[in-house]
């Protein structure tokens, strides 16, 4: 006698379990080095959320085997959530720290509304604005915008395609250079704040869509971590990392003195991409504000950037007075 066909709820439950198994297999070496596995890791937590529903469904229909498997994936999801947030603690901005408002925005190099977006960035009233995907065409619009005139200090490294950048600052720029980070240009600016120097790196890594790009992407995370180890003083790295908090290279970058501002104060998923898509909601948190452990984080929020497929990030940071601790005068821009 043939077995009876499984009812629809059971079939749906087993299909969800199969999807959970597929995405978690992306953790296994050497599969995790493949672009498809990198993509699976990016959406793993969202897929694993469905395991809780399967547990409830299986218990209601008395399918113990399905419930047990679903519970395993629910635990995997719970542990990943705890691990990603449990090791970091909020560090509110102290009264004697310098408050710095920072905005990072991937403007999208084909954005037809760069001028409007520039106005929106000015309205954020930030001390530092970092923008990515600055092509010569985008730069031409920025030069005539309010953003350009609103900031006395700015440095630009325009490039055709996706890896141009511009940094706007209310603090003087002491030095700047375009870093070659595993084959991608990233704009570094050394800023003089009233509380000491601040190293700001405008980040845009490659998207790990091919095996070669995935290898470069991993080397870029290692390169940024190495830069932080060699630098002295406060650091902020902000931009499009093309990585989520679940990606091993990004997590490895945070093992030293760097931390993701979202880990300290973020709520919800913090997804920044894709924005404005007709069929997809924001799925991935690809954009980050990463700071050294001596930089305080008071708040982090997202905002829609007109014409771009990325949401921008707005961070409230605190810079401790390193000049006073070293016995130096703490007047405005005394580090210059």
C-alpha cells in the first residue's frame, strides 16, 4: 500500500527546512568561499526566522520529526543573534566628549537626482559627510550643489564606475590620500578636531559576485583591519562594505579595535539595500559605520536617499579629548 501524500502544511514545513539547510550549509569550509555561499550567508538570518513558524506548525499538527529539525534551526538563528550583539556594549556619549554627526551615503553613480540628494545631505547638518560612487559626472553636479558650498573642507577621488568617493568636513583636513585596498581606491582623510586627530576612511569594497571578486573582498576586509591596527587615535570607517554582520571577513575585521556602530545602538535589521525596488523590501545591511573602540556611539539611523538603491546612515559619535589627556591645549583645531 502506498504511503499517503503529506498534507500541504507539512510539505510547506519541509520545504522551509530544506531552505534553512541550504543557507546554513554556506557556513561550511570551503563552500563559504564561493560567491553563492556569500550571498546565502547574507540572507541566512531572514530565512531562519521561518523556522520558528515551522516549530509552531509542526507542534500543532503533531509532527515531532519536523518540529525537532525546525527547533535546531531556530536555535541556530537565536545563537547567531546573541553572538552578533552580545559581545558589544553601548558606550553613550559622555558630556565632555566632542559630538560628531556623520553621514555616509552611496549616491549611485547613475542617480538622476544627485542635486536633490545633495540638498538632503546638507539638511542633515552633519559634521562629516562621506559619499560613494562619485564619478566625474556626479562630481560635476556636486561642485554646483549646496553640499559643495556648505563645507569648507572637502577631498575628492572621483573615478568612472563604482569606486569614486568624496568626503566633506567641518574639521580641517590635515592630510589625505587615496589608498589602494586590494585593488580598490578608498579615500583616507586625516581630520583635526578640537579633541585631537580623527582618521576617516571612505569605504567601498567590491561586491563578491565572482570568485575573483570574493577573494579581493576578503583581502579588503583584512587590509582595513591592518590599517586600524597601525593607526593611532580615533578612527571611523564608513561606507558601502558590501558585507553584512554575518559575513566572516567582516566579523574578522571587527576582532581588533574596530566595532560596528549598529552593534552598539542599532535596532531591527538596519537593512540599507535594496531601496526603492518594486518587488523587494530592504534585505541587507551592506552599509556600515565602523569606529575604533575609543569612539563613543550615541545613535545610528537610516534615511532614504533619493535616486539611490542604498539608504544612507546617520551616526551620532563622541570623540574623547585626547589632547587634554596628553597635557596639550584643547582649543579649536589645536592639533593643526
